[in-house]
């Protein structure tokens, strides 16, 4: 049982299950004043109205991990996982007090437990279905695989870090980079803390000590974490920047939480945790340097994060060997699965963040592309799918992605478009913007009413755009 994963799934309508969960008040769509929530850890907009046309009964493929159903699915799953963690409201009688009561209610927890089974299946089934097998050799092969992955990451800490350093507006890019850190680090370290509790010392005498040391480092480094965020004038409130979390960022944290919560997947948790240790070690210093360069500040580098190949090998021996000695190849395969899956999700997240950063830094180019595409559609009288929206003052679109490429063309009124904290792009009558598929964004109407159109752009038409 310890190293086998059941895929329990009942015969109820999975879409109705997630809709019932998302109907809880703290998950309602955002209002105009809620772009950032600095004092309400329970206010987590999901865009429940979109759940009417999304299908959570299917398993997403690897190529579909950045679609809208993945973003909203990861938002809901993050909420489920956080229901058994302590968050505190701002004070009695505040909106966060009311939302907190709903968030922690017995009814919400029951609905969340039902939704988790649907969401985990929808979001993460592709990992097992598409995972490359471990090379022959058992424990020794896995050890070699982990050390090779570490060496590769040391030489290539992350594409998103390089993109951030090269952006024209490095402050905006570094800010968004830190927003994703707030989406991953608190949740992933709390996932590590989950497995501190348990009676397993006779089977694995090293595990509690190693988990405690790792979590202690996170707790001791809280001041440095806040200082790093403060470089960009950000705060460490866990859900303050909820609307700017990429689905791929939440997916990394949700995966570690999933294998930590489901104790029959202990081997996968250990493998995923090993990957987290590697990822932290190779990115922390470079991230601090990139952020410091963007803001002209001194780097804030967490202490105790150094990791050598020898130290990683010793950690592997302490973590994995006791399980392999007791449970054999099943434990090795389980640890490999967790490590390989975490590695894949981290790489996908890095790529997604890189694309988002590059797009946000070149919006002027995407405005020019939008002008060309709109002219092409009108001049050649091309038939394209089109959605038109008529919205009233301060009507707000909770951040989201589209599964296809779209133009935004304002016909009447004014609106604000955003894709980052502190950066609102005004759009007036006649202005246009190309929003590629899977790019996170939101908007708010500024005028009494605003009419805007969203022509859908095919891959062929986009490829023809200069």
C-alpha cells in the first residue's frame, strides 16, 4: 500500500462536484478593488462562471496543462489543500473574518474533499501516463539519475531567470518573478511540514530529522523571504497576489502537496522533495541577484541553501536507502516517479513563466501585431470566430487565460488591461491588443459602459503576422 497509488473516482458528474465547491463565497469572481488582497488570506477568486463550459471529467494531456481548466483547477485544488492549514483573519467583523468562516466550514471541507479527487485526476493523470521509465539498476540507477539532474540544473538554473535579466522593464519582470515565488515557496514548504507528524521512526529513523531541518530552515529564513519580496515592495501575505499566480506555478506546489497528503504515496513525496531541494539550491542565489540587479539593491540570499553533489548523494542515501532496504524495487520506482514528475512540472513552469515574461515585456509589439491582424481580417473579409462584450463601469475580469489566440478591440468606452501588479495598461476606443493563448491577464472597465470585441486568431493567421 505504501508505494501504490489508487485512482479512486466515483460515478457522479465531476463537473457538478467542482461547481458545487467553487460556489463558496470566498471563491467568487473578483471585484474592482480586489486586484490585490493584502489582509484576507481566504479571498481567492476562481472565476466560477467559467466552470459552466469546462470539462473536469477528462484527463488533461501534457500539452493542455496551460489551458483555462488547468488554471482554475489548480486554483481550486490549492484552496482544498489549504483548508487544513492555519490562516488568520485580519480581525473580527472584517471581510476576511466572514470569508474565513466560509473557508473553514464543515460543508466547504466536505465539498473540497470530493472536488480534490476530480481535480487531481484532471490535472495530474498525464504524469504517470507519459513518464519515461527509470534505467535498469534499481537504487544505484536512481542515485545516478538524481545526481545527473542536479549537475544539469547547476549549469542551467532556469530560463525564466535569464529572460528576467534581459527584459527591457526588468523591474516589472523581476516583480512577476517574485509573484510566482509567493505561489510556490510557502505552499511547498508547508507540504514538507505535513509529514513531520507520524509514527514511522522505526521504519525510517532519518526522515523526521531531515524534514524538520528543512522546515526549520524555511521558518528561520522568514525574515529574508520578506526582505527579498520587499525589494520589489511586495508583502508576504500568502494569497495577496493570488490573481497573478500562473497555473503552472500552482501546479508545482499542488503536486508536492498531493503526494505529501496521500500517505500511500510516501515514496513519490520523497522523490519530489529531493527535487525541491535541488531546485531551491540552484535558483536561490541567481534569483536574488536578478532581483537585486533589477532594483539596484543588494542581493538577499537565504542562508543554508548551499548544496554540493557529495551532500546530495549523502542526503539521497539517508532518504531513499532505508525505504529500498525495507520495500525493495517498489520504493525505488515510487521515489523515481515523484522526482521525475516534479522535475517535469518545474521545467514546464519555467517555460511558461519565460513566455509570460517575454510577452508582457513586448506589449507594444503585440499591439502592432493586433493592428495588422485586424486590418487583415477586415481587408480580406476573413471569417473568424468573434465574441463581443458589453460591460458597465468597474466590471472586472478576474485574471484568466484563453485557450486560443485573441485580439481585444475596443469599440466604445475605456478599460484597463493588466498582467502584473502595479501595471495597468489603458485601452481607449479603437485600440487593440493581441493576447496569445495561455497568457494570464485581466481587465476592468473605466467608462460608464465599454463594448469590446475578441476575434479568435487561428494559428495560420498568426503565423502570417509580421
